C-alpha cells in the first residue's frame, strides 16, 4: 500500500506531504493541485519503469513558478506488509537555462536499509541482506530502478519495481478509446485510449475475464460477453455482444457503445484487477470516475470499490466533484481537502464532516462552507 | 421495465450499511438493487437522523410501492434503550407526520441491534456476547464483518435457525427479514 507521498517544487506542490489509506478521496477547487499529485505518481512510475527519460518526463516548466529552486524532490513510502516498509527518493536538478535536467539522486530503502543508491553518476546496489552488491557507472538519463534485472539476491528490489507496474493513473475519456488493438499492452494510458489493447492483455487471465463479464452482465442490461475478432494479421477488434429479443445476440464494435457504457466497462475492469490471487496489489488513481456514468450506477460501483479496497488489498485514490461520490465516500473519514490561498502552494486538510443538521456534505462543499469554518 | 433500486437502507453509519449490504448480497440481491439512503450519511446523532428521516422514506415507499417491488430496511442501534422503545419512537415519528403506522404486511423491516451493531458482529465472529456491554467500533475496518455476515445470509437463506445463544435482537431481525425478502 502506498502510505505517503512527498513532493517539493512541482507546480503548486511545495513541501507537500500526504498520508494515504486504502481508499482516499481528493476534493477541492479546480486548480488546487489534486491532479498534480496524480501526474507525479504517473511520472515516477514511468521513469522508474524505463518508459521515459528524465528530461522528457520532468520538464522545467513543471517547477513551482514563484520559486527559483532548481531541485525537485519526490518521495514515496510503500508498505509491503507490516515488516517491510519501502521508501523511494528521487531528486531532480534543473540547470539555470532550463535546458538540462539530471537526476541528483535516486534511492530506495527498505526499513531504513539501502537497496539502491544512485548519485554522482554511480549506482550502488545492495543485496537482500543489505550487504553491498554491484557498483557501476551510470548516466542517469533513465531510472536506476529500470536497469535492475531480477536475481536471487535482489528480490526486495525487484518487488518494488514490479509493484510500480501496478500503479494505474487514469482520467478515463471514453470517446478516446480505440476500438482496435494492434498488440497487447500491460498498462493503460491515462485516458484509457488503449483500453482494448490493455484488455487484450488482461483477458489472458480467464478468471479475471470471467469475473468481469459477470459484473458487466449485472451492470449493462443485456450484456453477454466480449469477443476479439481478427481484422488483420495482428489487428484485433473488440466486440461486445448484447442479448436482444428472442434470445438473439447482436455484436457491437467497442466504438459503437455509448460513452457511459464504455466508461462502466472501464470502471469495472479497474475493479477486477486484483482477481487471480496475485500477491501484488493494484493502486488505482482515478480522476473523476463518475463522468459519463448514469446516476444509479455510481453508488453500486463505489460500494464495490470500497469493499475491494477493504477486503481485496486494492488501493484507490480518487478525485471527485460529484455529489453522489462525495456524499457516499465522505461518510467515512477518507477525504482530503485541497486548497490554495492566493494561488500559492497547495495545502491539504483531512475532511471532517459534522453535519448534524443534515445538509449533505456535497451541498456544504458547493456552498464553500465545509472547510471555511 | 428497467432496473431500479429495490431495497433502500436507512441506517446510522457505514458499519450498519455494510452489514446490511453484505447480508443482502449474500442473500443474492444484485448490488444495483440496493441503495444507501441519502439520509444515512453524516456524523452527529445517527439515531436521530434515522428517526427524523424515517417518515420521508416511508412516504416515498408508499408512493411507489404500488407499481414497483421495493422495500425499506431501517437500522438503528438500541444502545441503552429497549427495542420496544425504539419501535415506539419510529411509530410516533410516522404519527407526527400524519402517516399511518407500519402495516403488518408492509415491506418495511426494522432492525434494532442491541446493544449495537458491533454486538452482532462480535457474536457472528464466534465470541460470546451479551446485549448490555458495549463492543468497540471497527472504525476504518468496517468491512471486516464481510465473511461472517455473508455466512449469516447464507444460513438465513437456507432457513437455518440461529443458535440458542444468538442475541435475541439478531433473532428478531432475521424474522423481520424473512417477512420482506
């Protein structure tokens, strides 16, 4: 579980720190820094997994505008179990011209013991028993973590790397989902535009595909199953079959489904990721999951999410402005209020709701009363 | 007819909601058919919120129950009061809003765990309980009750009677439920 995030000198996030639970809801005005937290998680994930160079991911313009600091600092604390607490540290140095950027240091610790240190153009690895392992020069254009290959004596290190693959940061936009897939992908894009390619990968886990199909049958009236159709040597088209009158089935291309239907399919796919008994648990960062979804569908999805976060080891970070989500989720103390005074740094407070008189929390937020006491 | 909410749960807090939700799912009700009432959110006195809003939910139920198969589940902890006293208070709440009292065959089930919902949870997990002691709230771990509540639902669906040592308020609740499900 991701327990803590620390971010300094990224957009409005200055000396910003947040402790997280199995489910956390980010609430606040537009431009208060909620999505910036998701961006950082996405960038750290992509960097550590070798999906981008440091200069391509961390742009000079992403630094806090009203500061002149050249260093950006990021920390993640991840709890594997009660005995293993990881800490990842990344510091990035921009030069004055803003044209060059390099990693100042990148470190990984478990229970305060080092597993990896990169600084001054050198990587020092440590074995699982914390003894010094290989040391070698490295340019730091890509993350030191991504260069690690699994061995018998670096299981702790590879656990962290593989765990990062389970970070999913998304702001789903159903209209951008492509109906065809040329190849499988192991992780979705932010907008889920590559959902079909991702589902092509996920559906190899038949248990997961079965559970998802069952959930969608309960959710989408008449839905029966998905089927990939070959439309070229590599190209696959995802078809969704629905039952109509006289027990007949009709197949629709994914792009023919409504935005709401595609959104529900995406949302329930995200919920079913922890299927299959894997020890590694997903961390879902979903920006505005209720968009496009019909009102009666929101609470059942939230209830299922809440359940899975508490019982299946799933972790969720949500950003929402929707009254249905706010009222449902803020009944538990899992909300964080983001705010900025005079466009200054983001500050965050835990949301405590005391509305004995019965105004729904969404109404209090809409009135701007909740956190202005 | 399109799917619609069949069971509205009016309760004091998340623990009671999850207890009801897991039970209903375990009974076989599709999750889209179950909804936590809008009056079941917020802190402060949950008992008061349930009592004040009970007539509103009853009024809506009566408005739509003629053409929809819907029911209302109400949960409120007995705390230090008697179960009978709570039933009386709910009845009074209807009377003060000019609503008729709950009909015998009406699809309104009222569960009053004594001393509170945690008493039932501790019992279902296999511990001895009594209805006078206060058992700790499972704050932030409200979902922990899922396996035992799911098991309870399965037993109830199979018409297996509760053991003799079950809290009387839980036995009463199971009978109440049989009436509406």
